[in-house]
C-alpha cells in the first residue's frame, strides 16, 4: 500500500507541475482528489484493511492529500488564477434558517409549523 501511495503522490506532483493553465490544473485536481479520484479511491479502500495497516495507510494518505492540496494551491498561484482550490477540509455546511423553539410555551402556530401570527 505504501508503494502505491508513493507512486500516486509522485505522479500527481509531476502532473501538477506540468499543468500549464487553470483547466489542466483543475483536471489534475479532479483526477486525484475528486469524488472518483485515485486518492479518494484509496481512502475509501481503507475500510478493508486491518486496524494497524489502516492506521499507517490512513496517515500516509492524509499526508499525501495535504501535500497535493498545498502543491495545487502553490501551482495555481504561480499560474495566476484567481479561483481558489477547494479543499475538503475547509468546506462547511450552510446554516439553515429553520430552528426549533426551545421555550416550553408554544403557540398553536408553532405546532402547525406556520409563521407565528400571535405576537
């Protein structure tokens, strides 16, 4: 597994440094870090390993992912693109506007999930 991770890392770094424009860099990012990317496939395969091998391979895969994300950001800055590289570790879920009332006394509008007209 370590040889596969190292080979993937070196190939991806070579492809990142060979990317001449923003479209080529995006194609490399999607091919490695995308939903069906090669690194993502290895991360999904961790579930089949035993605990000790999973720990070692997971640490190596996360280190490779961080290194490749940093290399993508550096190369994108060198190309001069204004679009940021999206990292899966920095994305957040949007806040929802629907919240439940925690007060003990609720009007009938709240029970029917309609806007309150009592106040």
